[in-house]
C-alpha cells in the first residue's frame, strides 16, 4: 500500500536557543491546526531535544530543517542538519547534566532513527496519529494499553452506549 502525506509542514532555522522556542511554538500551533492536540506535548519535547542537539553538536553550521508529516495513522517528525557525524544513543550517568536526548526520544516515540544524507543527516521519530472515532471524535491510540476491565454484570446498573451501538 502506498501512503501519501496528508499533511506536511517544513520550518528552516538556525538552531539558536531563541529560535528553538519559536519553532516549538510553530510546531505546536501547526498540530493544533491539524487537530492533533494530543500530540503537541510529546512532539514539542522531541523537537526541543533534537534542536538542542543541533545547537550543541552540529558543525560547521547550525542551519537545520524541521519537518512534520502526517500519514494516515502516524506523525513523523524529522530534523535535518548539515553535520555528517551521527549521534549515538548512550546511557548517561546519574550525575551528568546532558546526554539523555536520544534516550528521551526513544522513550516518547513509537519509533525513531538516524539516516545519513549527502549533506548531513536526519534524526526522526514517529508518534501514533489520531484516528477518527465515533461521530468524528478524534482519539489517539496509546503506545501501551492498560489491562482490560472486567465486564460488569448486566443488572449492575446503567451502561453508557455510544451512538449506533447495538445491545444484544
């Protein structure tokens, strides 16, 4: 199955601290415009971490591009920079004040990765995108599922049913 982007956004910037906050606000506003409010916080956190890595480590330039794509059921966020050196996931010691960025990306995302390119690299992560629920209500499928609740006995009291649900 070929999946085409249904929504796409690109922001180019110099990864300076003031610009990082500005891009975080742009990304948050774009997700709200797309009605993906549930993804604002994890996306803003991930973008902040990736841009902070560009600011701290990228050479020779801090120029980078942030891209957002929503494909059917997935948001992909990527940061392209001009530094060919690939970051590595590592375990930071308790006393260290940095070194947890990629671990944070790995923890908050559905998937993530690093891809070398002709003029630098791309670091990306994905989050599950909302699916249309009953009567157009948009829901986000969690990355984990709580244990199922046991069904209440039919005589235990009233149950709330979604419109269009059949009892039987």
